[in-house]
C-alpha cells in the first residue's frame, strides 16, 4: 500500500556523471516512501541538445527505466518550479565533479539546491545509489532545538522507512560539556541528546555519536567509521561563507549522497550556540 | 529548566547574629525552604525534572513526570540491586505505576513541587478555572508501598494499569497475573532471573463535577520466586491500612528522618534548600520503612547504591567508590542503617572479591571498580572518546583503591556509629580480607620500602602509575584498620597482624623536600601546565587535549593527593596541607562531578572562601540546574554526598574518631550562621556556628575535641580565637 499516495519523488536527470545513480536512488526512494517516481529532463529553450537519452543507454537499463518527461525552459528555474509543486515530496539530482574545481556543484545543481524549498538528495558522481532499505543515514545535528524540529519530519517520513538513523553532534572546543571523562557520562550525554533532539524518531535511531573537532572533518570521518550510506543535513541554502563549509565539504567529498533539508536560518539560527554542528 | 523563584546565587544581606550560639535560627524552618518548586516548561527542563521528582527509598525508585499534555516523558521504576543479565548489566526497568491519563481543555499552567520534608511530589495543572493535581509518594514507613492520588474534573482524568515503558526490552518477559484479587504485572529478566512486580488498585470517587482517583501500589523485586505474591501482599496490606493512614505513617517516617539530620543557612536560603535537597535524596537512597528509629543497624537486607541511585539509568546503576566514599559516610551520620546495608552489599560479595584476588594470584579480596548484582567486575573495557578514538578503559583493571575505599568506609562508619557488632563481624572480615589482598599486592624493594605499582588513582587522566599517593595512603589506612580490629577482636595470627603494621610503615607516602607530595612517581617530571592554560575549570581537559596529551601533563581530573587529605588527614602532614592544596587546585580540571564538592571542602579548610563557595554552589546546584545536561539520566548522588561532606567535614570541620568528635569550623563570613544536625553514636547532635561562637549539643554527653583539648559534655560552647577555636 502506498504510504504517500499521490505524492511524487522527482528525479532530475541531465547528462551529469551521477545520472544513473540519481535515477536508481530516486526509484528506490520513491518505492520506500510509497510515492510515485517522476523523471524529468529539462531542455533549455536555446535548443541545446538533449543528451539525456544517451546517458540512459548503458547496460540496457533505459528500456526498463521510465521515460523522462522532457520540459523545455530555463533549466534552473524550471527545475525549481517543478520541485515546488505541491505533490512533490523530494527531489533527487546529481552534482558534477570537476578535477579543477572539485567542490563545484555544477551551476544547475547549485541553483536548485540554493533556491528550492524542497528536500533534495544530491548524488555525487561515483556515489553508490540509495537502495531504499536497510541503509545507514548519518544525521549531523547542531544541538539547536529548532534545527532538530526542522529535520524531524524528514527523518520520520524519508529516512526511517529506509534504514537507521545515526545521529552525530560535533562539539567545538569552546563548548565541550563538563564531566565527560567517563564513558558512562558520554553515554548519558548521548542518550540525552537523542531524547532532546530526536524524540519523535528514536525508534530506529542509534545512540548519537558525540565528537569534538572540526565539523567537516568529523562528519567525513563518521561517514567512514559508521559506514554511512548517506548524510542528512539541515542547511540555510547559502553555499558561501563559513557556515556552509559542511555542505561544501560533503559535496566535495562525494562519497555518499547528501540529503539537504532547507531551514529558515533566520529562525533556526536565533537559538542555541553557534560554532558546533 | 525553569525553577520558580529567584535563582540568584548572590548572598542576601547577612543576618546579624551577635550571639549565635544562643540564638535559634529563627527562619530556618520556613516552609518554602523545604520545597523544591519547579516549572518544567520546556523539554530539557522536563527531562531533568523527571529525575529530580523521583520518589524513592533504599529499595525502589519511581521517576518521571505525568505527561498530561503529551510531552515526552520518561517514567521508570527501578529496584536497588536488581539488574539485567547483560554482559555489562544495567538496572532492570519495572512496570510504571505512575501513568495518568488526562485531558487539558485549553492552555494550562504546570507546576511541580517536591516536598522535601515529607517526601511527597505534587504535580499540578491549572486550566480554564480547573485544576488537575497529582500527589504521589513512595512510603517511608511501609516498604514497597506507594500511593498516588489524582484529583481533577470528572471528565478530565483517568489512570491506567501499570505499563512497561518504553516497552519490554529484549531479554525480558512481561507478564500479568491474578494473585488473589490483585492484578500483578511483572518484568523479569530472562538471563538474570531478576524480577520487579507491581500490583495496583484504583479507588475512584466521582461527584457531579470532580473525580478523585487514589491508587495504592504494592511493589516487590528480587531474584527468586514469589515476587508477584510479595507485591500482591504489600498491596493487600496497603488497602487494609487505607491511603490516609499510609500517608500519616509516611509523614511520620520523614519527620523521624529529619529529626536526625538537617542543615540550615538562614542567610543563604537557596543554598540551604539545595543542601536539603541533596540530603533528602541521600536519605531516600539510604532509608527504608523497616529501619529502626534513630539508632543503627540490624538491617535485614543489603542496598546496592549505584552512581545515580534508583533515580535513572546512567552509569547503568553500577556501584562505584561513589557509594563507599561519597554516600556511605553521609549515611553513617544521618541514616546509619542505610550505611550498614551498603557495607553489607560489599560484605555479601566478598566471595567474588576473594575469587578475583585468587585468579590474579593474590590473597584476600579485591573488589571490582564497577559492581552490580554478582559482585564481579562489570566495568566496560573500551569506549570511544570525543575524538572518535577507541580507548581501552583500564579502571576495572587498575583502579584498585576501591578495595581500600571500602575499608575506609567500614572504619568511618564505626567511628560515627560505634557499631561494634558490625565491626566484630562483617566489618572485621572486610578489613582483614582487604588487608590480605594488599599484602600480596604490595611490592617490597631491597630497602624494605613497600610500593604499589601500575595503578590508577582518582585522577584518571594518568593511568598505570606507580606509588599513587591516594592509593598508598588509603592502603596504609586499610592495613592500620585491619591491624587494630584484629588486635581488638582476635581471630588473626599475630604474625599476620605484625606484617600489616610493618607494611603500613613501609608504604611510600612522603612529601619531597619542599613539602609537596608527588602524586605518583614521575609526576613532577611531566609537562607542568596550569589548568588555566587550557581554559577555566570545570572543563573536560582530556577531551580538549586528548587522552595521550593530557597524560603527559600535570593537569589532573580531580583531587588525588588532596582526596587523601579529605579522607585520612591524620596520615598526611598537616603542616604542608595548604601548599599541597594550592599546587593541586592550580592543576585540577574538575573533570569529574565528584571534584567540586571535595575541592570546596578542602578550600574551606584553607580559608580560600570565594573559590570554596563557588565550587560548593556548583555542586549544590548541579542537578537542580541540570548543569551537566545529564540530570535526566539520574541524580548525581555522589556529588550530593560530597556536598554534605563539604558542609560537615569542610565548613564545620566536624569529624568522628574512635574517641569522639573533632570540631574545627571554617565558615566564611559571607555564608552567615550555619546550623547542622547529624547522628553520632545514636544521638542527634546539633551544631551551630556563627562569626565567633559555636555550640555542639546532644542529649547525652559526647567527647568533643577542639584545638586538641577534649571535653565530654552534653553541650559544648566554643569560641573563636583568631583563626582557631577553643572550648569556653
């Protein structure tokens, strides 16, 4: 039975190297969520070639894949508009990886992730697609209750059906809690973090990982250490500046898909302490 | 959490007490100082309140709030010493009997009060001209009996049957059975066989507009058969008594408890209440309805006092030195039967302690650093630090001072209680077996000096060290106690006793030529950082610098040499106390919640008033203000014990010895007059201290030493002489 009848997961395909993984991820996620899969390819009005068909050919998969819905229009604006449709619950798109600019999303992806208010899964080239079940999602949380409240619906609707949540909180040097020398202290602190920030979705949540250090480094280390299949991040949709370093780092790392959930930074940022993720 | 009323720590205007010794503390019993008033408005505060509002005794603890408004709640029922059968056991969670179903029509205000005088929790919601009130206690008079009354609009409240939250965990079985006329729900751990059973009965009285639901509860726990029957029997007896009589008996029990102890600080009402809150929960941890009034012993059971008691799951309910060094000494002076039960918990596990020593090729008995039901070592062996590194946890292997700490608790208990029956039996066995362990553990060098190598002291930043001062001093004390008790009661070979005496003398515990005790061999050669080079304590220096880096510095987690000064000052050079304190405090990160109160106690002795008061207040409000963010996991009982000790041993300088009390107050003027009550050998002792006068008074004559002069009297008046005191 569909869990989200009448809702769509929108796979945004182009000739990105990640296109196959984008399509596979979108297909699997849509199935896990009980949503419909909608595949779209946007053709710019200047008549640029539609290369998507070529990218779908290898392996004979194209014959089994849904035919992309081709829409003509300005690519970024059209994708954002499509994502804003009421029945779209999630978008999936690829990012480019260029040797000269490894942290560059690609101008289309950059525009979409910074403008769309929809949750998006960005699949880097080379990343394994999400299978939609039994996977491990690393969820870095900054300890602000509004951030936690913002991400909770995504975790409940999207992540819980597909696997296990592995929360992560990274302290900075200025905010290391008192009395954490004992492993018991760290356990209770982690349990408290889960209770306070993941209360509604703790059923498939592992004990949070508490770390101290540079957020990007700790998140990337946690991806490897905890064998995460994806990372779920709340963000303010600003790719520039220091606070987006985590997003840039994750996208540049490119080892796993990144679920980006936009939040209103003006509201979320007004609470809690800065500097830790 | 929001606590109603002022949370300011600034001392109000001082109460002028010109002749304090003769002046009663007039405002001391004002009722608001006996009530912890909480407004659990936000999620964080609510979770801490769930521990703060635990109703408990030495056997059971029921924590949690009533979540009428759908807020996240973490109620639980625990039983002392009842654990799961996991490899690393944890407290078994029993059926929750406190759940209330209610409906709030419209916006509401919520308040929570813990009545410290009578051990009653009141939880109230007011909405649209209506009120729902939950009134709850775990009987202080009838073991395993609890009462909950819910009053509210007839269409707004209902109770539920006991439930298991958040649901039965793997490895446990939940059953419900009819025992006689009582429905009994029980949770049994399939591996350990441990069981907690709850029988409940609701009496509902409706009027046209209001409803009153009185729930009577019988609770039992243990490892054998018949637990359900015991719970049903307790419920049956509770029903035959009725709620009004149960509450009268409960209130009387708490009146009797408070007749034996208390602290009044009229100029510092917030601090007074915080000390009382700590004393209250220490009394809960150490008292049951079966205790004899006022005096000592003859408890029929044992009590495993975990690091958070039965108020939460943190530390998995394991028993550490927290019990023997921080909680038991308090109970010895305010609830001696509870102290005896805790010592009997250790005595009952001598078999495991002997077996461990034997396995390690030693004699005697070695106790585990972390202990649960069986008395085996249950310390985890590894954990990730905040850097993500997997660290070996070596405390279970190397923190052997726990064995001497238990011996210290035995001696201290006997000093306070005069319980020779205990000393001659269980106490003697504990002292002898632990001393035997040390004789086989000590290494004797060619110069005949005795050493303990490869240990961890209280300062756990430095592992596998040699001749840790704290450990050596505590072992010396252990050997001395064993020798004295063996000489007194017999039963040991004189040669063995002589060996203990010789080893005690041979143990290396000497200050260097500058009068400084080197915390362990080689400590002074480490990088001599001040803790202030890293930040302002309290801080987690090991997390900040990393485990290996901190081990290369002289920064310490908590008092180590100074902890020895706190526990056994007579074994260290009093003349170099202050310089050792100054050196240690400069390097102490207070990385343990045990550290602030003990440091405060020592700093009071050195008249470093401001530092002492700051640390005392940190300890006092650690849970009330959820300073650590972990109070939801249970209350820091050892911090509470340390707080009481800071008042008793530090501020008042009151200690018990084999020959009487010693009194040497060090009270900063800013704290104003202090009145303190405790038990010495079955007699309530009242201590009052103000600027220049003090009084120690009991109903029978007690010996009191002041500045080396001992007098025996019911009432001792003492006056200040410069920085010291003398008998008047």
